[in-house]
C-alpha cells in the first residue's frame, strides 16, 4: 500500500462481515433440497446485481444507516418547512421577544430581540442550507465528472494541460477566494451562492474520475466497444461513466457536507445568502451580539449544522465502503 | 536534488503568472470598484477622477493588468482605492500577527495529532482509539466559526462567574500588561485552539492510517522478531516512516489555515490578515483585496514547493528527474 490518505472510517465499529445464507424467499426458483445441497458443498450461487451487493454492504454499516435515518428526517423538515414551522421566519412579535426555549407558544428554540421565533427560523434555515448544498453537489459533480472523463479518456497532452489547471485551482486558498468572489458579486441568492461554490469544488472528483478512466481505458470491454466502432461519446457515457458511479456518488455525498460548512461560513461573515432569506450561518451571526445572555440562539442553528454534517459524513463513509471499497477519503 | 529545486522554482513562475491573472480577472469582472465610492457623498468628482487615473480604469483590461503587476513590484501594490493608505505596510503588519497565529496552531495540531495518531494506531480498537475517532468526526463537522463562538461563550462566562482570567476572548494584547509574553499567550490561546482543532482531527486520522500501514509492514515484523523493544520499534522503525507523508500534508495545509484565519480573526478581533481582508471586502476596496490574494497565493505556492523538496529529501524512493 502506498496510499497514505487519511481515512476516517475504515475501523469504525461495524457488524462482522459474515455472508449470511440466502433466505429461501430470495431464491424462489431453487427448491429447498437443492439449496441445502449447495450449502453442504459450500457453494452459494445466488445471482445478485452490483446494486444489491452494495445495498447489503451499506445496511451492514449500522452507524451509516442510523445517520441516514436522521438525515432523512432533517431533509423532510426542510422540505415541509411551511407545515412544520409554527411561525414564519420573518414574523416579528415584539411582545414575545427574548424568550428562552419553551414549549409555551411553541418557541422551542426561544426568540430573538425582535421577537422572531428561532425554531421556525432554524427550520427554514435547514431548507436554504440543504438546497444550496444539494445544488453544489449536483453542479460540481457534473463539472468534475465531465472534466475528469475528458482528461482521463483522451490522455496525452490534453490530460496534461487539464490536470495542470486542476493543480492550479487546488493551490488557491479556496475559502479566501470564495469569500472574495461572493462578497464582490454581492446579492447572494441561494442559487448564486451555490453556483459560486460549485465552480471551486469540482477538482477532487475530476482527479478521481481521471484516475479511474486512465485504468478503465485499458479494460477489454472498452477495447471491444472501440473495435465495434462505438463513438468516444458513447464509450464515455455508456461504458466508462457507469463504471465510475461508486466514486461519483461517494464524492457527491462528501461535497454536500463541505458545501454546508462553507455556505454557513460565508453566510456567517455576511457574504453568503442574504437576508431576509434565512440561512443557518446567518442565524448564528444574527444571534452573536446576544450570545452571552441568550446562548441558545447560537446553539440551535450551530448544533443543527454539526448534526447534519456529522450524519452526511457517516453516510458518505458507509457509501464508500459499499460502493467503492478501494477508495480512501481525501478531504478538501 | 538541486536541479529538481531549480526546475520546481521555474515551474512556479508560470503558475504565479496565471494565478495573478486569474485573481485580477475574477476581481475585475465581479463589479465596478467605483460603485461604492460613488455612493459616498463626501467623495468629490475630482477624487474619483484621480482614482480612475491612478488605477488606469479607462484603459483596456490587459493594460490594467500590466499596470497592476508593475505596481506590485515597484510600488508594493500601490494604495487603497481612495489613495489614503499604502497597502504594503498594512499587510506587513497584519501578516506578522497572522503568521504567529497560524504557526502556533500548526505546531499545536502537529504535536497533538502525532501523539493521538500513534497511540490510536498502536492500540487499535481500544477505548482511546474510539474516543479519538469520535472527536475527530466531531472536529470535521463543527464549523470553525461555531467552535470559536462556543469557546468565547465558555471563557467569558468563566471569567464573569469566577473573576479569574485564564484566556482573553478578544484582541491581541491588553494595555499595561506586566509580562508581554504571557499576555500574548493568553490572547492567542483561544484563536490557536480554534484553528488547531480541524488540523488535529485531520492529521490524527492521517498519522493513524499511515502508522497502521507501517506497523503491518515486513521490516517492522522483522524488528519485532529480532527482539527490539516495543518502544524502539514504534519510535525508531515505524514512526519515522509513517511521518513522511505527514510532512507534505502539513505544508499543504497552510492555504486552509489562511482561510480559517479569516473567520477566527474576525471573531476574536485580531488585527491580522483575515480581518484586514473582511474589512476591505465590506468597503469593496478591491486593491488591498487583490494584494491579499496574491501574497497569500505566493505563500501557499512556496509551501507547496517546500513540501515537495522535503518529501524528496526524506523519502529516497522518490526520485525526481
């Protein structure tokens, strides 16, 4: 092994990796006797697709499954923000200002000096943050996969030039560059912030896909496709990209986590999503002036960010073990 | 080796040229630097004309770029937009403060990460290992600014309730302090811890993974079989080789630390690079901002270079030709 990349996950507690015998209802075509005889010989021939295998591997990873459930609840909260939030995110009720977290009037996270309900604001903030992060993941995956595919497929001087450019982007102090661009462009609507982030977070995937393609290029099925006259585009999209799905999915998951952290940082500094649109980072910034007297206003959105990112990272690790056992984690 | 260093230095030149071009281009297309100035009533038309004159704003893009590069070399990036302060002296001052912060954070995270990583690897799957794993996951998931605020809340409350000042929660020094060094340490502690946490989380996983690889290698088994003491096996045989990739990771981390410093300095009120950048971004003063980006990029590229050279020196298997 020459790859010293840090891996946060490889030795997490997980269920023992014993292959269970196939349950009878999963193999209806084989009768019971036949099944036992297979077992006695130690043969187990049950056809499973790649995705079934991956799903089995993922569900063995308890922490990842638990995180996925928590994450799905949070996503649902974001999607149904209007139905869940007892108040609107901008409604000010001066009489209810400065309340501590209480069940009364459903101010679960308290209210700020203007009398805005922080539970509702957090719920809407979750929606904004997840939306931004989702768009970032989608866009950067698109850019990264295409860029890496072209670079790895064609190789040679094209590859050389393209990878030099990736090196260049990677040497930039990315957070600083993002802050500068977001600040100067101003007017941060969620989609705008997402596009800016995506323009800088495609490089990791581009490198991974490029490396993957360099090795896939030599595979027999690619040669066969070429020999039978398939076009470059067909080979890339029909044959090679589907075989790189594992790293693509894993990377996209981890990008979501990064994007949430970076978007929160930008919004906290006032250069990200602009008010009145609620973003988790901005909520913390708004509450900063009162954090000694009303620390819960900082804690609620802050802990929400931590929980979301934690869950995504666990799910990402589970996915990596399931889809892409050879790849190790590289953090941006 | 010398040839490699020279070649690598030469390669940095086009990288710097392209970087400077990209920075100038990105900042220029992001908006007219004069919009904010025009909104300030006390700024006269004469002043605006002077700004246009000084920064060649009516010239074509490439000429502007060329003039900017020239001013970087001859004039230390010129002055702020309004022309009221030269850029270089300010940056020199804040860079000094930021480097104190960053280097202290890097040293702290390297030492702690090395210890945590080695112990985790040697006692794999122990309670210590699991605790360290949990904390590093938390470290990855906590935004820097949130951690900074938590520490601020905690230590301010501690001070208010016990009246004992352990760490200061803002600024770099207090007026009339008896001992400059201790005072500086009390001010730097919280920002340094904030910056170091992500590094510790990242590096300890790194050291752990590469230690595990080395611990299972043939030469370590041989050393054990020969009856070398466990302590010596870990310290002399395993650790030395495990740390080689770590050196590169440390050098490459400096770019990230400059990013982290932006948030940390803003929250802890430190007169450093980060606060300088945010301050000028708030007034949309693009010239100090471009100077900031350029100087930071030079530093990051320099550290990349150092990383490559050290790597080649430490690991004789790597041959550059």
